């Protein structure tokens, strides 16, 4: 009896400041992008090609799919890796389909399927490069054809439920903690946000600079930090605790940018260290929305 065990083991959203070396051992490397693992099990592995006696030991094959956006390059590497097996397959052929949507819940469209045939050894890795044309939510579908020695050809298909929001420039939406609520700063729920009229943007920014910024700081201190400025000891290791002036080193981030309809309501604001805020402004610079 053949069966497929689908186990999604990781969702890693890392950034291009780390080096990525696909030739190292599978057990030593954390792949960039989103990774999912599919484990295939075959009980009918025979002692040899002509035997009608099974080995009694199920053969296992673990395949991993990785899609790795290249920040600033408008491209993505899409590939598969042989993670492990208990008995070397005779062959492995994989078809990876990148799915994309304008919302995290779909409806999902499919890019042209990519066929890759990695070599049969642990750590074997093969990718192809895809061009990104706009901001989308992405996930993948994997179809694997394989055969263990003494068994028959098998084919299984699985789909990863997790998604990644990647802009046109190949940047994954940042993952930072709101220091007030202690939860992740939410991502937009659509890639089709329209730009606000320039007059509206200018008025919102003027209001923020003239009054909202100061009142928000006071509200935040009272609500989240017992009347004190932001303290990132628990969230960011206290790297800004030695600042001489309150709020130095911090900027107030609009979760939905003013450019795309964001307002100055407090629920749309969050204080972040400047370097963390830059991650978001850089990502939104490649968002474009429906206007481009």
C-alpha cells in the first residue's frame, strides 16, 4: 500500500542580507523564501526487481520546495531539494507550480508549471528563475513522480497552505513585532490598494506632523509603557535604551501608508526603530497597487 504523508515543516521569511549557498548539505542549511516539506512513503519496496517478498521496511522520500525572491532584482528562484530518503529512489521528477493571488485567501491563479529533475542524493538541489511582474500573495503546488527499486512508479501531489506576500521588486513583506501589542504588524489584505489623491495625502501628512505625532507619542506611552517612551528591551534586545532623548532613534510607522489610503488613526500607527521602519518603506516602494 502506498500513501503520502504531507507535513509542512517550516515557513521562513528571510531577507537578502544573508548569504544563500545551495550546494551545502541539506541538514546544514536554512533555505530562504518559503519552504515546505513533503514526505512520501512506500511499503511495497521489494528485496530485488524479481522478488515477490517485500523488505518489511517502508521506503521514505522527503522533498522540499523553496521559492526564494531576489530582493531588488524582480526575480524569484523556484526549486526543489532532496532532503532525505531511507532507500535511494531510481528516479525523481518534480513539477512545481507557483500559485498567486491578490488576497491571502485567493482565488488562486497558476503560473506555468516548472519541471525539475534533481539528482538522486541527499542535498541535491535544482532551481529555475522566474520573473516577478507585480505584488502578489504566493504559495506553491508540488507534484512528484518517483520510483523506489523493486516497486512501481508513483505520483503524488501536495499544496502548501501558507502564503508569502512578495512585492514586484522581490521583497518579502517584513515581519516585525508591534512593541505595544506584542503581535506581528499586520500585512495588507490585498495587493490592489489604490493610491490616494495627492491633495488627500498632503493633508494627512500635514495633520500628522502638526498634531498627531505628538499626541500619539503621549497616548502610546500612557497606554503601553506606563508613561515612558518606547523600550525595546524585550522585543529588540534593548539596542536603543541608551538614547539621550526620548523617542530618539524611533519613527512612527503608518501600517497602511498614507500614499495608499492610510490615515492617522492610532490603530494604523506603530513606533519602530529607524532601521526597522526602513524595511517597510522599502517594501511599500515596490508595491505599486492598482495604479501601475
